[in-house]
C-alpha cells in the first residue's frame, strides 16, 4: 500500500481523505494557501506545505507548486479530491511523468470524458442512450439552425468545455437561436478559453440522476446504484438523496447497466459518476461523466456502509475491486449542502468569521465539515462549509431526521443555507418526491420569522 499521499485540495474533502488515510496507516501531506494556514486539514496532516497566496490560481491550481511539494515530501500518490485539479488531464499526466500515482483515471480518460462532444460520441458508440442533438461540434450558426430544426425546439446550446451552467443557453424558438448562440459562445470563450458549442434537445421536466461507478486496473467495473440530485440552483446541486423517489427497479437496472457500459467504453479506472437526465416519460439520457469523487459520495456510503475514498486508494494501488450487491438494502439517505450563503438574498456569498458552531448528532446523522467556532470563511473559495447527511429506513423517516438535525445545526456570525433547508424539508412538493430540476424557480423564498 502507499506510504504517503499528498492531498491536493482543501476544506471538508481534504479532511475526509485524511481520515481514511489515517485509518489505512498512510501518512498525509496537506498543501495549503496562506488563507488556509489555520485550517483543520493543515492541523491534522502529518506534514503540511504552503503552496502560495490565497488566489486559487497561485495555490490550489498551481501544478508546479503542488508537484514541488510532492517531490520535497517524497509522496507515492496524490489525491485531488473534487474541484481544482481533480479533472485536469494535464495534471494527471504530469503526476505520471514524475512517477507519482494520480488517484483517479489516466489523462487520456479524463480528456475523453471532459470534452462533452467527444464523450457523447463515445457513449453513442457504446450503446448508452444520449440526448438527441448535434453529432460533434457545431460548425456555425446555420449548422445550429439545421440541427435544431431536426430535433425540434426547445433546445439547449452547450459549451463543449462547460461546467456549472456556464456557456449554456435554453432556446425556446428559432427566433431566439442567434442571440443564444452569440451569448453562449462569448461566455464559454471567457470562462474556458474554448467557445466550441454543441446542441441538444431540451428535456422537459427533467430529473438529474447519477450512477456511482467503480473500476479497477484489471478490467472490472461495477456500479453502486443511483443518487437523485434534482434539487439545484443554477445547475449547482443543493440536495442529494438515494434511492431516487421516482425510479422503478426496472429503470434502475437499465440505468446501472448503461453506467457500467460507459465505464467499460473508456477503460475507466477509479471512482466516477455517470450522470443522466430522466424525463417525465421514464426515459433517461447520458449527460456527462465526472471523473472524480463527487461531493455527494457520502449518500452512497451511508446506503451501502462503504468507504468510497478507501476504495479509490486501493484501486489506485492496483488492488482488484470486490463484487458488491448493486442494489442496497431498504434504506434512504439525504444530504444537504451547508453553504456560507444568504438564501433569501439570491444565495449571495457570506464570508466572514464564524462566531459559534454546533454540529447536530444522533443515530445515523453525519456531518462532514472543516468549520468550527472561530473559523473564518474565506471569500477566495467555494462557499460550501459542510454537508449534513442522514439515513433511515424510509424517505419519510429520513426527512424527519433531517428536520431534527437541521434544528440542532447552529452557525452564528455568517449567513448559511440552513434556514432554506429547514423550509425545504417542510415543502409538500419536496416531500411528495414529485419535482424536477426547475423546482426552485417557483419556490417561496420568504424568510422565516426570527
């Protein structure tokens, strides 16, 4: 097994990886910016190396600084977590070139699945259902018009290098296509340095459902059922749960098989997620593959009683995966993301010092966080400060447990999404399980009375 792993990340995921490494007897190296000098991952690591100033570009995105830290400390492997360099093919290749194991897929796989147009074409050849749309990148606005006419409006224009909703435009009629084309290309070029576009049929009343896959270096591929990530704001997930309230056993089986086919098609290695759109007619379509651990991996861990980070590390070392029951026992898990944001002011970021921090507890209540009383939330990074995960024998019981846990979760000094999640758990439509990705568009964001 690896002797020492550098964790090329920060916050709750860095702490999460550290915990598993410690349990496996593996030493850890934390890298940190000057803004994170007093963070828990730095405090609990066996070694810590400062890699730059607060700016992500000069620290957590600096490949040269991270590789230098890895060489100085003599690590065997680097775990990228999620975000930052986790899906950067160049970084994966640089690790390989320096004889350091990148805990994730090889560069060519990340590149193949990171380019959405290439990924879609690969999935079609593998027999995985894809959303009707353009074959490859659009050559021009006129090309977009021709494809849209064939698949029918409404359509989505999407940046091939996109993510987080950037470079994406919904076009409802032909009259709006030119404006959508111009604005999407401009945004994509500015955000990703790549204004390549493709077009898809817009799936009406969609749910966002993803399948967790694990693949080893010996050609074995398995899936660990689904997570429903439909509650979103501007394509950013806020709540995840498993199993999905809407999937039948037959559809779950088909979707799982499609995810495994996707992993096999690219000779995948490690933990990954195959994401699908599920429409109101019960059809599902490949959307993208995330070639890393997901924020919401905890939901699957609670359902299966399984350490996905540990499996990532074992697979990276070359240990074959063991067979697993693809479908968990009758349990239900829900995760809510606790962000330093004001949900009643358009989710505006709320950085600052936490004056008081109290985590909930109890049976099957889990909190993954790096925050504590006195900790300062930096404006330089993602606003998520933690995840609250509960599980129970049914969805109704899990919602009741989540309501109770949220009441116990106290964060003072900054605004958080806790009040929103309390409101959401009481919402009749959420409790029914019958909603789509547009759920929050008509949600009543009336602040609760103090």
